[in-house]
C-alpha cells in the first residue's frame, strides 16, 4: 500500500455539497492499490438504537491517471450531517483511512474521533448558479470589429491594431441578432462596452455610459430587449480590478495628490502620482513602465488598480453592478482579472448581483485552477482554460494522448460537478491565438477542437467569426473584423458548428461530466446519460488510423453527422477525421 498517495480533505473539492441534500465524496489512492474502497458514514448524533447508526457503501473507481485512482460516491445524509471514513480493501485485509490516521479496520471497535466530518449542508452555502447557465451556448463579441453599416476604416484590412476604431456598434449587433439566433446562440458575452479610450475598452472612463463609438445607453437597452426576444442572454464585461487612466477618480488624484478625496480609492505608493513622461494629451507616453508610484494592472500606467476595500470605490463599483442589472436587465457579469480582485469584494459583487436579480450569472476570468473562487460565495464559473489547455496541447501535438487523458481525468476528478456543469468552455478568445491559426489554419483539425468542447460538461463558447473561419494570431491580430461576405465565409464550418449546437440541445448525453476513455492509441471514449450512449473516436493524426471497437460496445449506432445507421466493430478514420455515434437504449 502506498500510504503517501492517500488524500482526502473534508469540505473541499474532495467533499462538497452538490445540492441541498447531496454530498459528493472523493478519495485519491495510488493507481491499482486496492481491490475496492467503501465509505463508512452516518449522522454523528444518531445513537437512538444504543449504538451509532452507520452505513457502508461501495465507492466507484471513477477516474484513473498514470499515478492515481480516484474513488467517488454520492450520498444523501438523512439529516444533512455526516461523519465518515474510508474502508480500504486489499488482499483479504481492510484498513480504515480517517481524518487522523490509517489503521486496520475493526468494525466492532470504531474510533469516532478518527472520522472526517461534514458538519451540515447549509443551503445558503451552495452556489445557486442560475439554472439557465449550463444549457447556454455563448458567443463572444468584440463590438468594434463585429458589424456596422458605415465603417470608419476599411473593413477587414490587415494588420489591425488596438488603437484603431473600425466603428462596429450596437445597432450593428442588433441587426445581426437573427444570424446568431439561426446559429443556435443563446448567450452573448461582450468585451467591455463602457466609455474608454482604446478599442478594447479595458481602460474604463465611465462605467455608467456606453462608449459613444458603440451608441447610447438607449441603444443598449434596445439590444437587451431584442436579444431577449430571441431567447439570447446578455453578459457584460466588468473591469473592476482597475480603471482607465482617464477615470475621473484617478484624474482627481493626479490633480490633488494627498488632498484628493479619492487617494485611497487606488493603491498609491507615493506622491506625486505621475513619475513618468506624458504625451501631448497628458497621458502616459509608454504602455509599460517599472517602478510606478501606484499599483496597476500588469505594469501599464494606463490602468491604475482599484482599492476595493475603500468605501468610495465600493459604493461606486457596486453601484455599477446594480445599475446595469436593475435598469437594463442584463443577465450576467464576466469579471476581468477576477483572480487579482480580492475575495472579499467578489463576495460583495455576488451578493449585490443576486439581491438585484437572483438569476444573474457571475463569471470570472481565471486562467488557473480556480477552486478557491468556486466555493459558492464568489464566482459561479470561470473561463475554462483548465480544460482548454490540455486540448490545445494535444491538438498541437505538444503532448501525447496518454498525457492528455491524465490531465483531463485529473480535471474531472478534482472539479466539483456543480461548478463543472456551469463552466464557460472555450477554445479561443480575445486573449489567445484563434483556434484556426493555432492549428495551422487546418479546418479539419479545428473541427476536432469544437467537437470536444461541445462534448464537455459546461457551456460552450464561440469567439466571433470562428464559425465562419476567421483566423488570427496573438492580440491584436485575433481581433480582426468579422467576415460578412458569404463568398469569403466558410459555410461548411458554419453548418458543422450549427449541427453540433443542435445535437447538444437534442441529446443530454453531450453534457455528461465524464469521458470514459477506451484507448491510448487513438482518442476514443464513451459518454452515457439518460439511456443515451455516445461512442466518439477522434483521429488527431496526419495518418489514417483504425480503432477496434471493444466487444461490449460492438453494436448498431446512428452516425450523428451523416444520419446513417450501421453496426461497428472497426472504425477507420482518415487524417484528422472523427466518428460521432449514438446508441439510444430502450427500457
């Protein structure tokens, strides 16, 4: 037995309340170390029969990586309290792994002090993520580059720069809502639309005003209303980690230094605030500067960091949150640089959002493992780079299939299911290389990326233009103008993604949490839910490959792409091809 591999923590990703009656419990062990694992559990106060009333249930070995097994069980504690330990069975011997030590198991002599404890499932501690989120298909729009009838610069010119305003606007987006509805989109995530200097608008000047280049507040209200009429939700980008250099609060600090009433609204290290060269507009001449006299996003003086513990800052920014929910009926906030915003202020954001409208969604921009933010009190979800990263690496041939499966299974094992089902899944964004360029502008390879994303638990996102073959390298090249000329659009790719959206809506099995991997030679897995079984085979190779279907899976399947029915025992795939098959069981 490898005791060093044993790991469990109460009230963590290893033991959490899935809903108001259900606990999910996971144990990590060394790979293939035990014949079976059972959960011993009961209510710590249930002694009505002169002994502790306990239950013993077998856990399932749900995930396996190169080093570890992850055992899982879902239980419903009778009175919402639970003390528990793990019974490890191997070679006719049983051990009890508890909160304090590992001992030989003696069911007649239980040390109740050596039990893990989930004291109580308090419903107010649950995430309460709005029910609509997990079924949403998102579409991310960079407004200046999406659509306008009268562009200010030649539409589609290259290269593009972040200081260029092309004139994409709200009325243009309204005009294209039927296009998005036809594709199957049910949620739009906008990069910032409040008044700011740059095209990207992450340097906010006025949080209460739509940037004039996009239109007016009234235009935005019309957009929300018309989007809702198409069953499309609206999520805004809230830049609450930092403001723009031209924000009135910061300009007051520059002008009045120590006497400014806003001096504590930012992190000022010393006065005067400005210790760098200004341009002819009295703005920072350089984009990135070390040793500034105030804290910023990265090293850019254009984005001073808010002190969200300051009362004036709190009043201002929380007022913004409430204003756009209450007056414009938006459905969600995506919080920029959320991992650099204090946990305390994120809790404030969630409270005021939910108090204003209980169905408001709170999404965070976290690039790393995000469990501290997903405990139910802060974010509902994060941009799921945790899943995008291994997919990118595998599709780019930077890691092999075995390593891909390891990373994905680790993600599945250690991400709470009530967070996973609401994840904002993506394969590209305004901060990354576009997926088409990442995969050397090979459409067949891009299809594999979209396919895997749509087969993952969570809400898929399409970065504008990805559906018609818009390509681009790193920022700012990934922010090119949308392609509207149908002669230049990849309509075959559009129809493929539209088909995936339709299939995901029709078959709930697409949204199941687990991929049951079948091979280390070719990416093949099954997914099962509600009497539906998917068999998926993906050839991420420039060469033809054949997959031998395991005996227990040899059956008649419907091909969901070409609508043909056949019996499969071997599947031969050309380079970068796939099979998406379904078997619907009848009771």
